[in-house]
C-alpha cells in the first residue's frame, strides 16, 4: 500500500519539509524577538548623567574578612544596569559630620548584572593605624549603614576605557584628548583594594573567548588574610593558565609562604610581568606608597615608558 500521508484542508497532502521550514522560521523569529526585548531591557541605564547624584539603597552586606565588606546597592528597577564602561569607576557621596565626603570606588559587579551594583571595600576603623587615628570617614560611614539606607552614587568617572581585544582609550589627564592604545600583554600591579579595577578587567577579558589579551598580576598585601577575592583570582589562573598569571607579595608572610615577601622590587616585576615594549601596557592601582616608592621607580628602571603605564 502506498503512503497516503497527512492531508490538509481540501484533501491536499502536507509537505513535511515545508512544515519543518515554517517551524524553523517561527522559532528564529521568536528568538530574535526575545533577544531584541532583552536588548531593550539592557538599555535601562542608571548612570545617565555623570554630574547627577543617584540615591541607591543598601540591600545586602556581606563580611568578607575582619575589615572588608561586600556592599550591594539596589538599582532603580530589576531591569536596570549601572551603565559603567569597563575601566571607569563611581564616586560615593555622603554628608558626614556636616561635611560632604566623596570617595572613588570600582564596582566588582558589571553591566551583565541587573538590579544591583556590588562594591568590595576595606573598612578603616578608628585607632587601628597610628598615622590615621580617626580611621576612614567614608568606610566607617558605610560600615554603619543599615539595610534600606541610601547613599549617593555619581558617575561614570575615569580616564581609562577598555573596548575589548586589547583596545584602550585613555586620557593622560582629565583635560587631555583621548589617546588610543593597543596592548597584547597587560601587566598589573595592585595593592589592597586596588585590586578592584584589575578584577573588572580580568573578568571582562576572560569571559570573551575572542579576547586573547594576556594578563599578569602582582598583588601586594600586608598579610595573607588581607588578600581580597583570592579564591576568584586563583580560579581564573587555574582555568586560564595561558592568559592570566598571578603572583603575590606580603609584608608579613606566614611560615612556608611560597610567593614573595616585602615591597615590590624591580626583580619581581622583571620575573612576573611582561617586558617593556609596544605590545605591553602596565596598570597600577594601590596605596600611594606602593605607587611612588615601589611601582613607578622600578618600572622606570626596567625601561617601561610613561606612555605605556597607567595609574588609577
């Protein structure tokens, strides 16, 4: 017996290949529509104007270490992103003891995250450091915030923009014209919470399979307990061994410490960062002492030129 097949209205036989084609087209249109809707949702930007202050509520607080916290602030809606270009940062503003205090921070979240922004901040408590008996005004203010309290955000701010694939736009000074830079190898020197702008770049680069930019990081801290986001950094080094190299140095290392100790030296930079050249770009962020006495003098000694060094 012949295959009579499925017949449609009027007794005409339906062509299975035609039905399949219609189904594929329908699914494609649906996926395109959903993608377009998603793109429109992602256009809800919080930081619309860099001169405007945006009050954002504290919605979550996590203790990372004895003196470090992760603060999560809510954006205007679950569909909002912060709207911060990679390489930029925000200012937090608060009136403390009758004085407006402004501090700069780089979020550890990104515009892949909707509805919130995360900051990792070290709290500088009173009577801990002999040179700063009053501690940090802004960090202690943040420490005392309750869930639901708001603080002003302002931004985007910054002189560095990363466009992907090793391409940067940089303003040497705020009043200068933007310069284009291309780097195949990034050398990073970070101290303490200066890791946050580096983490922003590390995350952005490693999540893009097309971005083959390599990164080498020297991360300086006082003690092993002070190493922020250590678990994530070591996971990236493990999963991207050809793209990301990690090295630590501690002022007070524990017994059996396998990395470096003390200030960052020229030998340390020479061993763990890419050599100077047109394909290398160096990024520095950390305390003033690290920048002025460890990073810049040693980089200059080794032949890195000023136009291939950026300090946050």
